[in-house]
């Protein structure tokens, strides 16, 4: 074996890249290690290409093996299956870093597979995934304009940290994944805690400097493995005469049509399609227009249309729909459109529309996260749906797409930092954004509609959040930053930069750059223009609803949160859940209990206020510690010859001796009380050793005038007669208040 290992010294940590040991039948394979986290990346490419393929069929898969963390997968089958959302999101990050760097005319199907084979609790694997994939490509013969790499950058305690330890990520004010070549930044995604544009730019610069070190090492790896010469390929058949003839015939027509500034998307599409059809009708008959010719015409016309539209924007400083470069499309919003949901909003910007709903649930509705590296629960969920009718298309409805998962995650990151704490809002919150129309930046429409739906539901968010998508067109020394881009401008442009935030700073961003040599000056311009656009959009939103509603809607389940001593959790739950199930059934509530330190946090939910109050009273009574002198209305649960047993609190009983029934001598309780009667009693004694409670009715009655205390009765053999079955109620677990039991180890 020819094993080659390279070490990358990043200052605070060392990364190792190894090739030649594993997966040697793949076109390229590499193992990347940081601490005890190891990723295996492989890449394979087909040598043949199907007919009429003019795109890059790239597939990136990322999988975390549970064995890597010493864990078993959940579920019935106990094996890794379809990728989780977490794995899909990491695969998307790598895909976006790699895809722009394959040659434009290389159309062979390529598959990149990245696998977590060892993990630790200090290192997040996502910050190493693109490095592993790029290393595998570097030691293959697949054409690739790399090297490229990726790092995590955080802004922590006023400093930029590269590849932040896992335990520090949540404490950082900024958490970004940045991918770049040695010359250019390619991709950015992450979240922030209302940071400024200057801090954002500083993070990009710090990340790029670290990535340059990794790219140099990858380049050295290519040389040492002898893979500097890549495979030959020919994936396009071109007709240069046709290309030139078509360009000359349609370029100016496309330019002039684009200059008209037609706002309607379908009218623009029809107009450009008519220009192409006019060229075909003038030059071809049904017999001469072969399938190969039609394929080349489509490709050349697309390139010419794109060139004309880009030139028009740069020369005329106006947009396809007639807007100025920094102009936002018309916005209208509406809340409470849906009468029976907890919160709803419509956000429409131009030809992009989101109908978003907010649903409030209990702790039981939280999403369970059971990944190999990340596990736990999530109380805020955001789902984004993009049906085909949103673009006027007919497509089969299948499972949630990777794009839908990625867009929803970006909106989730944008909003989650503005949610109230669990103490302030004990609800589980689900936002769903259904995109009903789309012509650019539906993920940012989701952020805006989500903010409105949360406020309509009465969720006391800290600040409203708005989002905007920025674009860039550049050619030579000319460049134009576009605010609120159309779908066409995203497709023809050099940058898609989505930014979300409050009035005070950025909360999330996502950027894909498709051009070399993008300067920080241009990025700074884009960020400032985005800030201005974001503030404009927010003003329009707040004209519809300025702040969260004072209260939840009448049909929203109310949740009251109380705290109880940890020692009483077992008493509230009861054996096998018997007590808590009884409380829920009789009060029509949903109750959830969690242990936090020395407390039990109890969430009680019901649409009815009286039901909640009844459940709260019940639970508090269970958790009450009886004291001498307290007075209760107690229920008779057992009558015996020498007295009666009474339940004065749920699960708590005491004995009222027959002598404590009345000041007058009482020889029998028969005929005086019955099972189920309610008697007011007072606790007059608690045995220090046994915890038994002594109750008295007599102590609450006025003492008769001239009353003389009787001498204590003399106990004689047989006074009580033989004990009979049922003479005394069976002793209950809670006769003396909460007691330690073997299964819950609770104590009073």
C-alpha cells in the first residue's frame, strides 16, 4: 500500500488527511481526522454520458454511522436507513461548495459519499466534510477546478475561532460554515445573534485565511499521489457556426425585450420563447430540425439570452421587471386569514407568496432528534413546502425534497433566536410555510410570513425578523448588486445572497457565489444594501401587525407551568402512571413533568381555564407537606371500631380516633358518619418516627361550658373484640404522606 498522510496545522488544532489505505477501488478516497472524529470520503465518476445531457449530474451523500459514537440506531430495524435532515443539510453544504468547480462541459455523473466512521464529543463533523470530499477529488483523475475546503468560524468572546469546539458553538454570537478556494469564497451558511455587517465580513476574512492553508495541503496531496493529470473527456458536441448564427440573430432582440421591464413572469417567458421560435421558423423546416439540432439551439439560445439580460442590467442599470437595482417589489400582508388555526399570515412580495401557519402544542409535541452525533428534542419546528403549482408546473408529488429541507432550515435559523424562553412561552411551536407562488426568494418570504404568523398567534417574540435575497451581476469592471432578486436573476446572476435579521443585526445568512474574484468591497455593498432592503420590508410587515397579540386566541390550548419539589414527582405520577392519568382524565388536561435540578417542572395544558385550575389544585395538594394545626375538608375512606380513616389531601390519609369525633363521649360512629362523607378536621399530631397523622373533628368544635376531661379509658383484653376482615381499611402507600419506594426513590 502507498499510504500518504498530510498534517494541517491550524494553530489551535491539527487535521490529518490520509489516502491510500481505505476504499482503493473508488476513483478517489481520503480520510480526514480531527481529534477522534474521522470522515471517509469517496468519489466515483462514470466514463460515459447519456445523449443530450447539458448539466452536471452530481450527487453528494453524507451519513453518520451510529457505531462511530458507540451508539445503536433507534427504531425497529436498528440500522442506518434514509438520511436524516441533519445529514441532508451537511450534504447540501458540500454539494454547494463542489458543484461550481467542475468544468462547464463535464457532464459525467459523479457521486461523492462522505461517512462519519469515528466521532467524539468535541468536534462537529460538518466542518470537515468538504475538506474530506475535496481531498478525495484531489487524489482522483476526475476533472475538478479545486482545491476547495470548508471551515466553521465563530465569533466568541470578541474573537474569531476556527473549527469551534462543539461545547462552545451555542455560546458564540456567530456560527458560520464557509467554503472557499484559495482565491475565492464559494459558499456561506450560518446563524448569528444580531451581529453587525462588519462582524460578518470579519468572519468571512478569518475563515478564508484558514481555508487557504487547507487548500495548499490538498494541492500537495495531488502532487504526491501523481494525480496532476486528469482524465480526458468529450461530453459536448458543438456546432460553432450555428452558435454564431443564432447569437447574431437573437442577441439584440433579447436585449431589447429584456429592456422593456415586463413585471409578469409568464409574459416574459412567453416573449423570450417567441424570439427563439422565430429563429427556428426562419431557419428550419420540420424535416431539418432534428433532435440534435433542437438540443443545440436550446443550449445556445439559453446562453445568448443570459448574456443579453446580464448586459442589459449592467448597461441600463435597470431590472428585467423594470425596477431599480435596489428597489423592492410591492408587498402586501394579511394576518388571521385562516379562522381556525392558532396563527396565520400571508406574505406576498411581487410574484412570491407564502401562506404560513403557527400551531402551539404541549411538551409532548416536541420533535425528537436521535442522530449519531446530535440527539435531544426541539420545541421550535419549521417546515417549508414548495408544491409544483407555485411555478405553474405539473409534477408528481413525492417526498420532501432536499431543497425544501434546506430552505426550511434557513428560515428556522433566522427565527429561533427571537423566540421567547420556555419559561415565558411553554409551548412547542410549529410553523409551516406553504409557498403558493414563487418567483425568487421564497425562503425569505417564509421568514417574513413566519414572523407575522408568530405575532398573530400571540407568541411574544423578542423582535420581528425579515429576510431579503440579494443578487450580483458582474462583467469585467462592471458590477451591479440587486435587491430582492427574481428567479431569473438568481439563475443568470453570479451570487445568491440571502440575509435575515432584526432592525439591530443579522440572524442568519446563506450565500452561493458563482464567479471568481468577488471582492470584499462588493460583499460590503451587498450587505449594506441588504440591510436597507430588510428595514423596508419590516416596515411593510409592521403596518399589518406591529407587535405580538396581547393574548392567545380563545381556542388555543392554555398551558400553565408550575414547579414542585423533585421528591414529589413520583407521588404526582403514581405507580405505573396511575395518579397522573387520573388527574388528566378527571380534569380534561394534558400534563407533562420534567426533572430540572431539585425541581419538577409541570406543564398543564387545556383549552378550559377551570380544568387547568382543578389540575393545579390537585397537584399542589399532592405536594403539600401536612403540618400540625392545618384544617382540611376530609373524605371518609374507612370506618373501624376505634375511629375512621379520612383522606384530607389526594393520596394522604390520617386516623380520626373515635374520641376525637366529639366532645361528648362517643361509643360508636355507626349512624354518625358514612363512607364518602366530607368532614372538616384538624391535624393535631404527627408521629415523628412513623409519620402517622392524627386528625380531630372535636378540635374544631366549641368546647362545651363546664366540660370536664374524662379519665383515659382502661384497655381490657377483648375490648375491641376479634378483628374482622374489613374492620380497618387497608394501609395505603400514602397514609403518612409521600414515602420512599423502591421504584422511584422519592422521599417526603
